[in-house]
C-alpha cells in the first residue's frame, strides 16, 4: 500500500472541505490510500496517520499552508516521525510558506520540494503512482 497524506496548516474553519489533490491521488491506483489532517488535528488522529505511514511501502506528503503564522501544534509529532522513516518517503511537497517547517523539512534534501503549482504537483503525484 502507498499512502498520500495531505496536511493543511491554517484555520480549519476557513478551509474548504474539498481536497482535489487528495482525490486525484487516490483515484490513480487501487493501492494508493489517501488521508488528510491539519495542524489542529487531535493527537489520536496524528498517531493513526503515523501508523499508516509505518505500514505503507511508500508515502507522498502534500503540505498546504494557508497561514504561515499558524503553530504546528500536534503536527510536530508527525514531522519528527518522518525522520525515522525517511527511506519510505517518496516526496514531501510544500505549497505555501512556513519558515519553521521549511527549515525542518529541508533536511530531506532531494525528497523535499516547494511548489504552489497544482499542475506541477499533479505531475509529481503521477510519478509517485507510476513507480
């Protein structure tokens, strides 16, 4: 199983419920599971996503930042978990600006990309599904 995780950083009350990239990734193959969470997700949800990451063969994370001033809160636990499973990460795409997150994820080097272009991101997702 491969996993596509969409992480939203911002005020969840202002976010749209539709996640077009999540739907896109999940629709490309039967073995791609998609899930989403945000910076205000309950720690229980974060732990479930960490378990899914552990069980997946490969993972793609799409992080969308609506407000860079938002604290990472319980997402810090997820980001720290990523360091222990770097070999399973296909790519982490950051859309938007969040200085703290950029610094932390920058250590993933070629597995970390900044892109706010959905067309480019869809190409990266297709590559993830093809591999």
